[in-house]
C-alpha cells in the first residue's frame, strides 16, 4: 500500500540549515504535488530566560509572530521565485520540538523536513537538538537536512 504525502512541514528559525531544509522541502513538494507549511515555533521559555516573564500573553504572541515573520522572510529571500507564494506559514508558541511533534499527531499524511541544527547552540548543549527529539517522537517520516 502506498501512502501519498499531502503536506511537507518545514520547521524554520532563520538559520541556514532551515533555509536548506525549506529548499529541499519545496523541491520535494513540487515532485510529489504536496503543499508546504513553514512552521516557526517561538520558544516561550526564552521569554522567561531574558527577563520578560511579566509580559502579557498578547505581547508574547506579538513578539513570536514578529520573530516568525523574520524566519519566513529569510526563507522567502533565499528561495525567491521557487513557488514561495504557494507556501503556507504558521507560528506557534512553546517548546519547538514539542510543538512540531504535536503537529505531526494532528496532520497526515505528512513528512517533516528539518535542518539538523538551528540558531540556538546553547539550547542544543543543554537540552539536545530539536531535530533529534523530532526524529525520536514524530508520528510521521522525518528527513533531516545537514
């Protein structure tokens, strides 16, 4: 039995690895006839780490959407002219790995295309990489781009 992949989820954070993952995801989507969703997760815990714990939920969401837009813009710039106008974008707040994993539980058939390492090397040292967690817990296939 063959499963048709309808959606490719590409988590982005503005890093070069995320841009490479988006490029690969776009090429694969073209070949499969799948849609692409760029997915930015604003790490809500980082708000507390930088001393903004007193911010309202609305302010945190605004900050998250602004950060997401910068990550999406990095992808748009790198991929200009490559079907970028047909890409969906979504911003979430929370732990990046957990939010990506939660998305894989809700959408199917789905493929995640993720960069091996993002912008936060300190978080990787302390908590492990997002891609490692997604590989271990996602409810769908995951392709890691190095």
